C-alpha cells in the first residue's frame, strides 16, 4: 500500500470543513434571507456544493502531477491561452477581497477597543476608506518583506474563531433551557422557511455560492486518501453534512438572538460581534466572549490580508508564460516578492477603496456593498473549475487514467458541469442587482459599480498579453 495514502474519509471531511466554512457565512446569508435561508442551504448543498466538491476530486485525481491548481487543469484541457485567463481570473477576483479585508480589520479593532460598533458605524465613509487604504499599505509592505510568521499566528487565530463559532451555536441553542432566554423571533410560520424565489431572492444567490465556494482547495488531498474511489465521496458527503448542520443550526441560533422578521440593518457589518456580545450577556460573562472573538478575528483578518496579497499573485506569476505576462512583471525583490505585481495590486485596490466612498454615503451601505461585490466577483473563479471539468468530459483527456472518478459517464458529467457553470454565472449576474431601494440614486450607483468592476478586472487581463508581445518585440 502507498504510504502516502494515509487520510481517511473523516480526516478529509474535517480538513475540508475547516477550509471552506466560517461563521460569517451564517451571519451574512441570514442577514439577506432570514429563516428562508434554512431551505436555501439544503438546496444549495444538495444541488450545487456536493457535485462541485466531487468534480474537484476528479480533477485533482486526474491531474495529480500538476501544481498550478485550476489554471493547470485548464491548461491540460484547453491550452495555455485559456489557462492564462483562468490564472488571471483567480488572481484578479481577489482585488475586491483585498479592498474589503482592511475594512473588516477596522471594524474588528473598533470592537476590540470599544466593545461597540458605533464608533466605526458613525465615521465619515471617506475617512474610513482612507484608514482602510493606510492599513492596506502597511500590510502590503509586511507582505513584501517576506514575513511569514503572520501566517502561523493567523492560522491559530483562525482556528480560535472557528472553534468559537461552533461554541456560539451550541451555547445559543441551549440558552433557552440553561438560562431561560426568550427567543427573539416570534410569529414563526411555514412562509418564514419557504423561499419566495422572486427577483429579490434571486439577487441573494451569489452570497450562498460565495459561502460554499472554494472546494478546489481540497484537490491536493484526493490522492492522499486511502482508497479514493470509495472514501473521497464519503468525505465530501461528510463535508456537506457538516456544513449543512452548521448552517441550519447556526441560522436557528441567529433567529433565537435576532428577530428574523425584523433583521437589523447592520447585521452584516456588526452581526458577528453583537452575537458574541449578547452571548456573554446571556451567560453573565459581560464582554468576555466578544473580546476574545474580536481579538482572534482581527488577527485572522490581518493574516488573511497578508496571505491574499502574496499567494494569489505568486500563483499567477509562478507558472506564467512570457507570451501572456510581461517578463518585467515577474521581477522579485530580495525577499522573493514580485514588486511590480504588488504595484498593480496597489493601484487596483486603491481605486476600489476610494471610488465607492464618493457615492455611498454611510458606513453600513459601504460595507454591505463591498461584501456583496465579493460575492459577485469571487465565484467567477469557480467558473473555471466547471469549465475545466466540462472540457475534460468533452475531450476525454486522460479518461483512461486510474484514479477517483465522480461520474464515469462523460455525457452525465458534461451535463452536471454545465449545470454548475450556468448556475454560478446566473448567481453572479443576479448578485449585481443592489440590495437597496429600487431605482434610487444609491441603487443606480451601486449597480454601475457592480457591472463595471468585473468587466474591468477581467478586461485588464486582455491587456497584459499585448504588453508582453510588445516587450518581446523590443528585446529581439
């Protein structure tokens, strides 16, 4: 037996759960859908997440000798030009994420120092964004110096946040029994649980897709699993079950603490911290839970910021073809940081930090918009996973290779891949419609930003090959 095949299905399920899931997924989707999100979770997990994760398993098993992840899969199935676009997409969708992370750091620090969200909520939006930009500059410098200790510290902090999230669900669900706490949500009926599937509901799908995305991170572990053919799908079903239990029980816990029929407008901004503040009050511990969570989350957010500045850019440039990316972009400093890539990141992130503050005049609206923008843009990288899987089933690349297979029938696999691709694209398009008053000035401004941003970010990827060709021409 191959000694490398040491992971069992339960090991794989837990590794994937920690990778994919977070407390913010519960809070953000409850904020948008209320108790309807419970049925939404069941549908999204069964019809989208499970096939998505199993597809990733087949791709990881089929292309086990590649190291570039999704872009390598696309390269193997569709050639270098399409692979470049996949790699570019994987990197560029992190730009809104990098613009949002420093903002989240400011919010977390506000709760650490004041145990209250009003200090940040009442700031001038432009002032907040300038502080956000300064924080981004500081940690871009940190990333450029090759400081890796933050990753280790951030992993520990992220684990603490994860454990506290599970603890939150358990303590809130038991609070009515142990502490005789009255639930915040009353007048519950069947219509509270059944989604309306109207236009407003469809605009929230991107946040669900955003929440369950990222399964491609699991691919390196497929061939380390003992008997992948049998145990990998069991592990993924375990993952979906854990996510489902956490999402459903977490949503119920949120409904016990916050009125699902009258959801606070700042729940996405301050909900995580208010939840732990109230939890401490339930159990007579004051702000203890809040302070621990806010401190751990601050460190975790900072670590995620530094890692996301550096890692996606290195993925783009490490396997870069000089035909598509200028050689000058690949230069690194003595710490191994691609400086010109950092400068491009800085320009794009700075624009995305400052421009929205010119039109969105309140902190809550600004925070919610940027979070929703992430839910529109980030899933665009998942489209390449499905594209590669469709190509694999259509062309039959390495179809005779031994290893884990999601579905052995290529036609069925092609259909499932198309379903996931179309659903993801549909969710991204619907997510572009703002969650504010219809046709108001704010709605128009946010819609313009939501439509322009993805096209500009992806469109920039078409410019670099032109620059690369001109650079090669000059060097001849």
